[in-house]
């Protein structure tokens, strides 16, 4: 297009010049001349540029030869899609007949490179002869790893870790070699059926292992693979949520009346590392000093996976994080001061912890028989963090919805590293539910709907 326009411009310019000069050449100039004696003027006509036709003829010939012998340019259109790189990377024009080298590769995290020349699949590197306009399209597919962990005594497929295309659907199927055992399959730490599919929308981990001991919940005791977790049935009741004390923060106000309308189960202790390990098969804690230490360095999202896995093991949907109101109600256990006892007697905090967590149940419990509600590790609640509190009378409040700008999900109770002011029943804090770094010193306590 560009060269065609240029040719037309040159041709037009040559034509216009020839016409113009032709007109000038044909214009005769009248030159009066006088005879010496008679004084009668003799008029002679002269052409102004007598040699011009020759000059023009030669010039036009040269231009014509240049235009005719000029090589045409051809365009190579290059489309490099996401995840690809190489040369040439940009669309360009080349002299007719040029031979262009091309070579393309896929970037990290992408594979299945495909190079098409004018719609036909060609090798990832090669040559293009520019005998006409060409188009190169380069594409690559994102891939994700499926990590497979198979315990002893498990059979099925797939048995090894592998990479798959984005959105590829991978079927899996596992069973126990020994018919006396069951098999538990986890996809990204959530228990799933023993047969199913995984859609590779991200990296995934598939874990299959033998389970001999099924999970049970009976008389307030949760048992999983021999690990016990005791819970208390908390009676319904009304309480004043928040605080007007001198130590209170503005997000604890206004103090308002809340009714917890139904009995619910609350863990007597923080979730221990042993319980987390029994359900999740991993332990994110910083202080791995023993089974009875509380799990910490958790994310809210991981705690959702934890309760989901637990519920799937038990075939119900009863376990969950407590709501923020349930937590404060259970913590206060009928008390109206900011703490349910003398701080050193009830809680591990910065002044007495020595700089680390402690096994659960070493401090005095509250009136509901719950240990370490204050101190040791913070405890995630279900609610989104927001303030101020609503005023008035509220029944079983739970703040849900999208995480807001104020900072994600609530945790409660203070920890081994909190100053005394932060270790109070109404004290609130929060973090994003899937903060890239796990939240230091935050663990959880299980709640369970009564049923
Ligand atoms: Ca605690």
C-alpha cells in the first residue's frame, strides 16, 4: 500500500512537471528588434527553453527505469501471543525475495508452543521467503502441575506428578489395596471422593492415604485417628457485646445487646497441632514443640479448608469457625469486665509467655470451662471485620459478604506476644483471609452447630 502510494505520487509529480514545463516550452516570447536605418521594429519569436524537451525526456526515462526495476516490499505480520517470545517480534516489511529467519519459544509456565505460517503449523524455528505478504502466529498454553502424593497401601491413577494444560480435566481414582482399610483422598487439603476429576485451573495437589480410624463426634468429643478434641455445649443467652472501659478501642463500640439464641458447641481449647496434622496432614506452626501446642501461623482460608475437611470426614456440615459474637459471648462466660479473670492466671501474653506459645489447658479456664480464650494464640472468627458496631438489639449476628477495605476477617483474644491491653474479651483484630504470608500467632478454635 505504502509503495503503491509512493509510485503514484512520483508518477503524478513527473506528469505535472512535464505538463508545466511543456506549457513553458511552447510559450513563445516576443522579442522586438530594430533595424538600424528605418527604425521599423522586426518582431522575432523565441522559445524560452529550447533544450528542455531533451532534459525532460532523459529525466522521465531515468524515473521510469527506477520505478520499473524497483523491488516490491512484502509485509510479514507477526502475532506473538501471551507466554511466547522470539524473533522477529514485530511486524515489518521486507524486500521482495528476502529470506527471514524466525525462532520462537514459550516462556516459563507455558508450554505446547505452536507456530503457524499463514495458518499452517510449522516448526518453531525456520525461514520465510518473502515472495508475498505472510503472517506468523505464535501461541503457547499455560500449564499447571498436579502434585500426587500416594501413601502406602493405596493404588490407582495418576500415580506420579505431572504437568497439564490449562483447563485440562484430569481423572483420578484411588482405592486401598487392603479391603479392610478405607482411603482418604484430598485435593488441595480438602477431602474429596475417591474417584473424580481435577480441572487444572491452577496448580493442584492430590493426596491419597489409608484411613483406618474414622472420625467421630460423640458427647462433645471429636476423635480423629486417635486425636481427641473436647468441646463444651454453650447455653443460649443475652450479653453486652463490646466495651466502654478505659482500655477499650473505638472499634469495640457502641456496646450493644446481642442474643445468642441457640446452644452451640465451642472447643475447650485452641485447635492443637496434633488435630490440625490429623486432618490436614501438615503443620504450618512456627513453634513445633509438641502435639498439645496450638496450631498457629494460619490463614483464614486454610481454616475454612480445615473445617470443610473435617465436615467431609464426618459426613455433615456442623463444624465451623465461631461467629465473632459467639466468640465474645463464650469468652465472657457471663462476666462483664474486659477479662474473665486475673490476666496472669488465665492467659499467656507478652509479660509471661517467654516469647512463644504454650501447650493448651495450662491456664485457668473461664466459667464455661474454656481454656486460653485470652492469650496463647489469636483465634479466627467467621465474620468480616467492620466498625462501628451496629447499635440496638441483635440476634445471632454474623457479618458476611465481600472482604472490605478495613481489612478482612476477625480474630480474637490476643496471643503470647500481645501486650496486656490487647488481651481482653472485647478486643478485636483482623487480617486478610488469604494474606500471602500466614498470619503470625493466629490459630483457631472449633465451633459446632448443635445438631
Ligand atoms: Ca487464645
